[in-house]
C-alpha cells in the first residue's frame, strides 16, 4: 500500500470518529431543547388552567385511554418461537410510555421501537405526542402487522424489516422488549448494545432476575441504568412446547441514560 493511501485511510477514519461525536452532541442538544420547550409549554398551559384539570391540558392522552387504544391492536398471528414473539401487555406498555412521557422523553421526541413486534411501543409513543416514531423488526410478518396497527390507530409511525444490528437511525428515546434469551442465550445483548449506540435514553424490558446483570452490563459501556418498575407478566399458552395454560413471571423495566 502506498504511503498516500495510508494517509487517506487514516483521515477517513478520523473523519468518521469526529462525525459520530458530532451527531451524538447534536442529539443531546436537540433533546434538551425539546425538553425545555415542553416544560415552557406546560408552564404556559398551567397558567391558563386555574379552574380546569391541568392534566387534561398537559397530557397528550390519559393513561387509561392509551391502554384502551393499545388493547385494540392486532397481535402477530402465528408468532415465531425462535424470536420469542410474545405479546407485550397493553397495560404494561401504557404505564411505561406514560411514565416516559412524564419524564419528558416522548412528546416532541424522535422515538425508536427496537424489535417492535406488532408496533405497540412506537404506536403508544405516537399517541403520546412523539414527533417521529419508527419501529424495526427482523420479522416481516411482525412489520406488516405493525403497519396495519398504525393505520387503524390513526398514527404515522413507520416500520421497517431489519436486524437490530443493522439499525443506524439515531433517536432521542428507545423503547424495546428484547428477547429474554429463553430460546437463544444472550439474545438481548445485541439490542442493548444497539440501543445504547443510538440513543441517550433507553427504556428496556428484561426478566427481573437479570436486572443486576443488565445494570452492570450498561455500566461497562459507560452508561447509568436504573430500575424503573417490576411488573407481573402472564405469558399465555402460545407455542406447542408450552405445558401450562399460562405462566407468570416478573419483568423489570430498566431506564438507561
């Protein structure tokens, strides 16, 4: 290789590193601007709401209404066991997204739903005022279902067929319910890695018993992860190898910053 070729290669790599740092800085700055804008809007609205329920003004949709809307979404027909395509309960999604909304992580933000399944997180974010909501799933059947659900819910969420490792779309907030690793060991790690690469704020669901591992895994990446809440998750009889009518497990929602 000629000396000049080496210089070009080094310069290109340096440029890509600087570009990546610039994009991260832009995402952080944009996020702070949106949070500030939402805070100012809520203060203004509150000043007009002396005799009116402020929650009705400052909230895009009440949590109960959000839950009802999500319960109407169509599940994936003929789910794939190898992808652990279990339905995410509407009550859980509504609670997570509503809490994220209250934290300033949804309204006016660009939101990603990784391993979107039937699109429930992306659609919930859109209903709560996300400026842009995108979903990605390796399953074409899941993406088709998500697109149909977005249409029926009246939101403009966009869904793509893609392996999570190939997603390059940066965002303000990521929501995801990755595989727990019951069928394929460590299946959640590529989701965690990609989510942390793409966003400064991640809400991720995991088996409660793995919470400590997830927190330490994120810390090794230089990120702070904290437990938000633990839910009881009733897994219905979905696949032939299931022996019980339903099985209850505890799932934890972790927020990564």
